[in-house]
């Protein structure tokens, strides 16, 4: 059992850090954050590992943690966060206050996540992703580079975003999810589209075209089926059934 904290890291004295946790580079962790066991923060990029003078040297033995600490540009994690067991956060990632991860989450480099977000277990945020505040991403979701997700967004489990229309190509394109969007479980979002503010994507949909604001779409390929206003009416009626039949 061990832990490693980089020479340039700044960690607020109130932070709790578990064993087998490794913090590299000039990482910064805010007050009252919990860093669970088996977490890595500030992991250096693949490019740096290949280009490192250590990996090019023909002989010599180095401490791996010392190498990673020197290579890493660090990450920033705000205050009152919970980073759960098995999470790996690459360098140049910024995470806002009160955000938490589930178990075994991977967050690659150059990702920015706002305040009060929740990232579900086994989710992969594959770098160069921007996420607003108060957004919930449930378990086993995949978010590739060049994805932009707004605030107050709800993403159910096993949603897959894409960034390449003819994989594997040399052209990766941006996918945008605006504020207040709901995306149902097992949906697939095809590269290059925009999901407008307040839109709802029904579970199991394959979204191949941009979605207008406050529109509900469903199916393969996804097509409009109702307005967000109608969706909210049905949601309210559904919730009221709990009061009528509390045993159900």
C-alpha cells in the first residue's frame, strides 16, 4: 500500500486521500475533497510518454512515479468533490467544485467539467471534452473528443457519442448538446449534430440529424414525436401516480 504526491502539487490540508493514489505534476485539489483509493490524477499523455527522454534512453533505471511527475502538467480539481475508487484523470483536466465521479471513471486530457456534476461508474470521457455545470452522466457512457455538453443535462446509462462519420478517418467533428437536454438510455448520437436546448432523446434512439430545441425524438433513426411541453405534462401525470398508488 502506498501513495505518491508530486513535488509541485498543491493539496488543501482538508483533502482526504486514500491509499494507492498517485497525484502528478502541478495538480491542485480544493478544500474538503475526497480522493478515494486507487485514483490517479494528472496522468501524462501518450505523446509525452513516447517522446520522453526517459523512454528514449538506452539504459538506466528510473522511478516511474518520478518520471510521470516530471512529465505531467497536472490537473485541477475543485473543492468538495468526490473522486471515487479506480478513477483516472489525465493532465490538463479541470473539474469544478462539488463534482463527483463514480467508480472506475476515465477522464482524458484537456477536459473541462463544471460544478456540481456527477459522472457515473465506468464512464469514459475521452479527452478534449467540455461539460457544463449541474450535469448528470450515468454509468457506462462514452464521450469522445470534440464533444460539447451544456449545463443541466441528463444522460442516462450506456449512451454513446461519436465524432467520426466514416471511421477511422482523419477528420473528427464536433457534437454539441445544449442546456437542459435529456438523453435516454442506450442512445447513440452520430457525429456532427447539435441537440438543441431542452430537447429529449428517447431511450434506444439513434440520432443522425440535429434536433430542434424543446423537441422529443425517438426511434432508429430518431424522428420528432412530441414537444417538450407535452413530455413534461406526461412526466407530471406519471409522477402523480406515486401519490395515488404509493405501493406501486
